[in-house]
C-alpha cells in the first residue's frame, strides 16, 4: 500500500461512524386530546450523552411530511428533534379550509402555548436532551406558536419563527421570557406588513428582549416550503404564499448560526 493511500485508510478509521437517524412516533395527551408527535435523532450522538433539543411546531397543515422532514434534517445536524402534534392523532391536511378550522381554535387563546408546551415536555421526557440547551422553531402558524410559547416563560434557550405572523407581545412577557428570539420573515409577505414589523420591533425594544428580525427580499408567506407554489395554485393564494429557495436556504443557515450561539452559551 502506498503512503498516501495508507494515510487515507488511517484517517477513515479514525473518523466517527455516523449512525442512521432514528425516528419514531410518540403518543402523548393534552387536555383530553390524544396526540402523536414525531421524534428524530442520531443515536451515535445521543449515546455519548445528552445533546441539544429542538421542538418543531408545524404549519397549519398539521404534522405532515414537511414537518417530519425538518425533524430529520435537525437530527442530522446533531439535535434531538420533536415535531409536535397540535390537532390530535398526528393529523394533517392539504385543504386550506380544514387547516383554518383546526388552527382557528388556538388563535388568541392560552391553548396555543399550552399545547406546544405539552410537546416540549415530551421532548424533555425523552431523557436524550440537555434541558439547558433546548430551542423551538415553527413555520407559519407554528412560528406564531413558538412566540406564544416563549412569552409564557417556557424553558427555552431560543426560538426561531419562519414566516410566522407576529403576535402581540403580552405586557408581562418581558419579565417572563427566557428565550432569545430570531424572526425570519418574508419582505413581501402580506400577512406580515410593515406596520406589524414596526409594532413588533417597538415592543421588543421596549421590553429589552434579545431579538433579531431578518427580512428576506422577494419572499412571500411559506417561503421555506417547496410545496408552497403548488398549494398557492390549488387554493388561489398566489399573491400570498410561494416558495423562495434563496430565503429558504439563508434562513436555515441563520438558524444554525443562532443555535451555535445560544447552545454554546448554555454549556
């Protein structure tokens, strides 16, 4: 064997072997509703000790393949990921009217944060996660939900809202909120107009929250979901939603930088 080849063999032997991502449904219950979330992790990492965890709150479509795919992506990045079930039975839909009916029960109500907190408790109960290094991310409806969860004082190092609506900041949130906040929003998202961004920023500044708000040029609502263009046509929402590859990739990268910051601080 020549010297360069021998070096390559030795290097390969020294590299850790990455196990396949483990996924499984997790049954739990909240307020009498039977729920089924989706857990994903790399057991090669969890076998070495507790690692950071990430809660995922899906779009208003429910716990679909998109949300599960994000959980698997996060597992490959080295996190324990848990995609929550907000509706019960792990349900999902592609019908906007049905999704709106399901999501509507949570708007403006404590149930929104409470249901998300039930999922967070399940993530922590796995025993795989360092409780000091946990974040929550959410998409659209889920992005607003993780904001609501953070404002309750949930034990989170940070939250990331991807194209979520900017919900009103409760008066007592500044004193309660432990999480740092990253808002990833589309610059031309009609559901997040400039006035909403201004009001949100004023509340964040007044409360001295640790927050970042990144606006992505040319991005509409649901800009991270590759299925958004198809759904826009199906539901007549071409002016509201649409996939934007650049914004998708940039926001995912910004999330990773954010995680590196908040999880390093908690070590």
